[in-house]
């Protein structure tokens, strides 16, 4: 059962990742992305890394809302039209929900039957060290370069999203920092001698 659950979740993760980048509808892409995250979290649970599984679900699935916000900003999704076609998204939503429920049931059965990581006890560094500390030591020693590379990839993705959503409008006044900094008093202030009772004429 453990091997069957692993191969099914691995296949669902790969297929969901492919559907994220091939789906034309942004809502479908978000649903497939959530399915991919849950499937990867199930794989972590099978390997005995429950902390990483919960971290993946809480952080990344929660960040899907931010990702959807970027999609709305870039593609200008019409929510009125989206609500009118709500019934069109029910089939794919039901499929994703059934897959998630099936994976959860398979994980529960596999863990209850043989335990995490094929029945092997997780590696323990010592009673004075928690699992989070052990993960941190491995992450920032053995995989520190890969960790930094993933951070750079996320930084480039964030900058790319900002550049894609940035729109320069012609009739909007914007700051000119160079002009403001180099401004002098003689160019900004004009002293006018006004006679009493006459005022200033255009």
C-alpha cells in the first residue's frame, strides 16, 4: 500500500505541475497548483517528514492566494463574468477534490499499516535536538547552495511579476527624483514686489 500511494502521488504531482503551465484558464492552473502542493506534501508524509509536509501546505497553499492576485493583476480577470460561469468550474473542482480526498485516505491507510518511511524510524540526532533544528542544520550545511539558488529564483520571479504588472500611464504625474534633488532656490522661488491695493495680475 505504501508503494502504491507513493507512485500515485508522484504521478499526480508531475501531471499537476504539467497542467499548471499548460492550462489556458488561470483558475484551472491555480487548482492544479494546489493539487500539486498537496500531493508533494503527501510524499513528505510518506517519507516521515511531517514538518516539511505541514510547512508546504501552510506556506505554499496559503501563497496560492497571492499568486492568484498576481494573475488577476496581469490578466485583468473579469470577476463578474467569472461568477456567471461558476458552473463551468464545478467539474474540474470536483475532480481535484476527489483526488485530494483519495490521497488523504491512502496516506492514512499507509501510515496506519506500516508507518512512515516504509516502517523505518526517522533519524534522530539526539534527545537535545528537535526535528526542526536537525532540518535547519542539514538545510544550511549540506544544501546551503541549493537553498540560496532557490531564493534567487523566487526573487527573480517576484521582480518579473512586478515588471509585468507595471503600467506607465501618460497622463499621470510622476516624481522625477533627479529634478527634485538638483532643484535650486533661484529656479523655484520668485519674489514679486506687489504694490498695496493692486494685487498680482496675470
